[in-house]
C-alpha cells in the first residue's frame, strides 16, 4: 500500500502516527486526572488563537498559528480554573461555557477573515474538521518534532508522572512540586492538542486523547502497559484514519481517525483481557457453574461444621 | 414583520427555551451532557435524512430525539461497566458525531446537508423558509417549530415543577418518596434533545451549547430561588440573542458566533458584578469583615 503513496503522503502518514502515539500517552494522564472532557474544552478553545495567528501572519504560518492556539487554549484553561475556584459554578458548566464561547468567538473571527478574502483559500476551514492532506512538508516536520517531544517528556519523567497522578500527597512529601507538575501537565496537554488540530480538527481532537486511553483500560491494570497500549492504539488510529480519508476527494481526516479509534474501542470492550465483556461473561459462567454443582446435604453440613 | 424582526424573534425563542432547560442542566450537573447531545443530534438528523430523503421538521425531530436518548443510554451503559462518567461521555459523543460527519461527507454530499451549516447554523435563511398557518398566516417554519418546543418545555417544567425541584436538588429524597427518578432523567434528556434540534437548525450546534449552559450559569450567580433562576436565565438568553445580533450586524460577521460570544459577556458581567456571588461583592464583604482582600 505504502508504495502506491507519494513521498509526501508517506510523511503525512508518519506524522499522524506519531501524533496518535503522543495523544494516546497524554490521554492516559488526562484519564487518571479525570480531565477527559477538559481536553475537549481546550481543543475548542484553541480556535480563536488559530485565526488570530493567521491574521497576524497574513498567510498560513503554522508555528504562529500553533502559538496562537496554545495561547488561547491556555487562557481557556486559566478561565475554567478561575471560574471554578472563585464562584459556585461547577467545573463541567465552566468547561461548557469556555468551549462554546471561545468557539463562537473563533467562528466570528473566521467569518471575518473569510470575508476579507484569502481565508477560505488558505484552508482555515480545514482546522475545524482536520485535513491531513493540506499539510506541507514543513508542517509535517513541525508536527512530528513536537509530538516526539511530548512522547519524550512522558518517558523521561514517567516515575514522576505516576506519583503525581496516583499519590499527589506522597509526591509532595518527596519534594515533588505539585504546582510545577500541574503546570507542565497542562502545557504538554495543550501542546498535544494544538499540534493535532491541523490533522484532526478542533472538534474531534479530544477523541484522540480520550478513546485510546479508555480502550487500553480494558486490557491491563498496570499503568505502564496502559500508557504503552494507549500510545499504540492512538498511533494505529491516526494512521488508519489518514489512510482511509485519502480514498475520497475532500474527505475530512478527523472523523475517520475517530472512527478507527472507536473500532479499536469496541474490540477492546468485547475482547479486552482485563475487563472485556467476553472475559466477564466467562467468569460469571464459571462462577455460576461452581455454585450449581450439586452438593449432598451431608457435605453441606460437614462444611458448615468445619467452617 | 421585518427581516431583522424574524431573526430576532427566532433567536429569542432559542434563548428562552435553552435558558429554561439550561437551569435544570446546571442544577443536575449535566452541562457536558448537553454538549454531547448537541453534537450527536447531527447523526440523528443525517440518518433521518438518509431514510426519508427529505429534510422535514418532523423526521428530523424524531431522529434527533432518538440520537439524544441513544447518547444518554450509551453513556450510562459504559459508565456502569467501569468507564469514568467523563470519559464515557467523551467516547460516545465523539464517535457518534464522527459517524454523522462521515455520512455527510461520503453519502449525502454537500447539496442538502452541510457540516458547516450544522455547526454554525444559517439563521439568515430562516425568514425565507415559510409555512402557511390557519388564522396566523405565513410565518417562518423555524419560528413555528421553536414556538411549539417552547410551549412543550414550559408545560413540562411547570406541570411537574415540584418533581423537577426535588429530583434536581435531592435525588435520594426523590427516590425515597417514590418519584420515578430514572424516568424523569430520560424525559429530561428527551426535552434537551428536542430543544437542541429545534435550535440546531436555526443557530447551529455550538451556539446551542452556549445558550444552554451560559445564561443558566450566569443566573445561578444572581439568585438562590429556582423560579427566579428560570426567569433570569431565559431573560439572559434573550438579551444575548438580541445584543449578539446587533454586534454581528455592526461587524458583518457570523450571527450565531456573535450570539454565543454575547452569552460569554453576560456571564463575565455576572461573574464580576453579581450582588450575591460576584467577585466584586465578595471582595467588599471580605474587606468589611476586616480581612485582607482575597488573592
């Protein structure tokens, strides 16, 4: 198959693979911080930044747009934290508000830019649903480089991440600054989101963070294996989705990546080795069988006396 | 009525129904569920279109209610199987939404259903798509549907006002009193879906989320009384719709985007200036109590 693809397409495929791995790994961290939907809010909140980056550059300039996206996503994260901590509005409502208000602002700016001319030709619309085919060589390098950086950060500090996620009190006792860890966590999460928005789009980027992590949960109880599997699932979905979307003209990449990830999820749900439905069914069956085994009254009484 | 008048009326009807439903969403801590449903109704609409090959209001409503109920059933089902509630919402709605977008991109084409249209809505076309009604004459179809939805929402909320109150504030007490908590949950989900789909066509998915959550959250900062919260939330919805429209007309930009942004401004003002729970009043109260200003 890869022989039939052009050189450029191979690079795009490679970059969505790395992106999927990075998103899968970060998704596990977000899962255990119970912030799956936070990633959804942040990816929507990145839209105004993308457009403002475009307006400043005057043309499609990926580093500037990624910078803008990161700035507005971080602003969104700060606002969510601020609303939650200093009013009685709960976190879920704060996330829903930031998500929709920032996205509304993004749409306002997008309409504005499109009307100025040049916006629709530059493929700004493709940031909403993702268009991996619209990436040029330089975009591919930027994206893969940053995604590799994310993977590296999570590997190097794996022990610290584990402590921070599962026992923050103990981590504090060991002298690990939870404030620093939180800032790094938020920065890396935003980084994954903003590098993914060109290929996957702001609306569905969260899925690449959420779904592989949930799927890997069905296979293992070990955090290390969960991270590895989730990265693997993410990478597979990124690549498969990109491949499928090249079969049709103008097909958006994001939705296909999500459907690939969901397929893996359904397989994991059914056949997962740790909590999969099939395993649960077999366990229940075995339990029932052992209970149904006929026992003579004598043996029951003996057992009762013995116990 | 003038062209702008119809648009304002449509948006105000959206603001009213979403504002009322939003209060219950906030109190039941289901804000993100609304976000999920507003995305998945797309799948319901697309499937209804593929089955009937027409974009009529009734089919779309049925498809959307089915999609909304499917979403909440699936979320509950996964949650019962050990997936965190949050993650479960995330998995279900992104998947169903992606299927909807793929169906549009591959099967439907961009002729009748446009993905962008469903996200941002096309409120500028509303005044032209008219239907004839006895006694009233010719009015836009969206206004007719939204009015019916508003009446349904109002009747459902007012007729079972006490029940909603108890199930929202104290589900355990409600269950011990013998109220059908689960049934009310699904009735509520249906109400959310109906409101969402009726508003969806007019203003798009994202603005529906903004209108459902933000005015209600703003109202939550002004009052502790449920009835007042309903009234304020509906009022804030209308206020955002009207001011959003004029800002959009002034800047010549997306109307629904501007209305969504206006809800954010309303919230920010409430967040800072609300006499009961606002930042400013808390700061003054703190000073009056003799403490240092909170950081």
